[in-house]
C-alpha cells in the first residue's frame, strides 16, 4: 500500500530558542488517509550527541488496527 502524506510545521523562533538543552519540541499529530495511521515530528534543536551542535528531527509513526475499515475485517 502506498500513501503520500505531507504537513507544514512552522516553529516560532521564540519557541525554538526557549527549548532547553536535551529538550525537544513536537509537531501536532497528523492523521493520514490510511485508517489507524498517524504521525508526528519531534525536533531536538540542541542535539549534541556526537559532539557537534546540530538539529535532529525524528518521525514517529503510530499504527493501530481499525476493524471494519478493510475488506475481510
């Protein structure tokens, strides 16, 4: 199964600057067109895990079984 998905995530500079060391900021949870599948993005703007100061982004996808939404259920 293939599903295109997109989102806009605008982070206010003030909010970004207020994220402390070893802290993160989350996007809103986005529902996809596939029943039971949603995702969100997490940004670590002060990531220093390898000695370099950088921004790390992670994509979290959550799935759950939704009965009655697919043939055979």
